[in-house]
C-alpha cells in the first residue's frame, strides 16, 4: 500500500484521534503498574487477533481454486489489481500492522516491567499515547480487512451459484 493512502485512511485517522484523546485525557505521568496492566491487556488482544488473522489468511489463500481465481480476475483492466489480489493485500497489510503493534506492545510491557523492577514508579504518558496509536491502528486495519473477507465470501457464493446454473443448463 502507498504511504499516502495509509496516512489518509479512516483507520489511520481514527487511531490518531484515539491517541490524541489519550494524550489530552491522561495525566503527564502515569503509574508504571497501570501502564503495565494496559500493555498486558493490549498484548493479549493483539496476539489473539494476529493468530486469528494469520489463520484466516491461510484459509482464504487455500480456498481459492484456479477456476474461481480466473473468474474473479476476469473483468479486471490490465495493470489494475483484481479483487482477490486486493483481498490478499489487505490481509497481508493487516498482518504487518498487527505484528508491529504486537512488537511495540511487548517492548513497552518489557520496558515498564524493568522500570518497576528498578523502583521507578512513573513513566511519561507518551508511551501510552504511542501504544494507543499502534494498538487501535492494528485493530482498525484488522476490522477493515474483515470486510474484505466478507466480500471474498460473497464472491465465492456468487461464483458457486453461477457454476451451479451452468451445470443445470447442460
């Protein structure tokens, strides 16, 4: 995906708004124990979504046989992405976004755990703001990719119905 398209997307805007709300709404210094709990929950949510999305991508890739792909890509002008390629690209991008968000949340969780172990009681709210951005961006992108999965299912059903009608006509 192009950077401009990503930055101008609703997913990105919603994640920025979420992060701004946290930046405005929380105190400048956050107790490390609170931050650690939030990072722990975020890591759990993101790891669950990442594993589900990875499995879903495998299902989509394996569910498409050659005849269906030819039908799906048959009316695509030369040089443009077809529906299947758009669906797979959206899922690939979602996996990358979820993976980055998961790595960031793990890093922040580890960093906060070390700070607690060293007796540091507070951390700046920018850690939570950054976490909020990557967390919500990963989730919003995943929701958008889910809509593509529904679209893929609709295409699959349409293809099955056309194939059934063709077989009945013979």
